[in-house]
C-alpha cells in the first residue's frame, strides 16, 4: 500500500470515528510516531485531508481537526436520499436470495455489536447494509462517489452512536423493515422506509448538537 494512502486512510478513519475529535490539534510529530510512517507521507496525507475539509491550518497556531459542518452533512444526506431511493426501488424489483441471506447476516451482526457497544463495528455493518443494495443493482460506483461527499455526514452518524440518549435498535429495526419490503417487491413501501431512515438525522440533530455542542459548526438557527 502506498504510504501516503496508508497515512491518509488511517487518519481519516480516526477522524470519522472521532478518535481524533472535532477541534483537536494535530501534531505532525505525534502522527509520525503513532503511524510509524515518514514525514513526507504524513504531510501529503494532511494536505489531502485539508482538501477534503477535515483538517485546517490556522496560522501561528497549528493544524486542527475541523468541526462537523452540519450544513454540509445535511446536504450530503439530501444527495444520498435522492440516489438511494432510486437504488432501493430497483432492488425491490429483483430476486437475489444470496444477497438477502447476506443482508440478514449483516443485521444479525449489527445486533451483536449493539449488545457489545462496539460502535465502530456496528457502523461498518450499517454501511455494508446500504452498500449491498448498490451492489445488487450495479450501482456500486455511485456508492463510491457518495463516499467522497459523505465525510461530514459519516462523522455525524458515527458520533450519533456515542450519544447515550439515541438508541441503536432504531437503526436495526428500520433495516429489517427495509429488507422485508424489498423481499416482498413492495417498491413504494421500501422507498418510503428508506426516506424515513435517512431522515433520522434531521430528527436527531438537535439532541446530538446539545450533547456535543463543541463538535459542530455552521449550525443554522432553528
């Protein structure tokens, strides 16, 4: 693996899962020691993360993890909903028993990780559930494109799993309903369920901002 890409993906994951918290200062020296990667790949990784809006350089101060831009996250959610409702509609017209077995296994894994409070593994399975429908319908490239605009949204979603007042089972329950509608070829029902599922962010936004007010920026007045 290219060392710059390795440094980038490692730091990116730590930003998404809030190991590196919004607003936290990043030390190039510490990153080199932590990642056991040379100075040049680390600097190039930080430059790419700056281009993605995940870190910022403040003159005479240093490099910091950006706060979660709630407006960018909301727009990413809108774009994802616009695409995913069409994907789920196509999936509901298909018969793919192997994929249905895999989707059931993903939900089972989520429930297991939920009990263990393993939020990173839970999040990975959450992503795998949605990605499976893009794969079923031959839209995996669209999924890959979405990842480039979903970074602020994914930071929000990962942080949501850390909020004690927001239950995880709401997510798995909705996954079960979506899968059931797809298996029954109930396209309109599946589309509505996906819309409701992706609207969770809007309903939970205020609670999450109140729980972690120091982690957000660009919050519109309600």
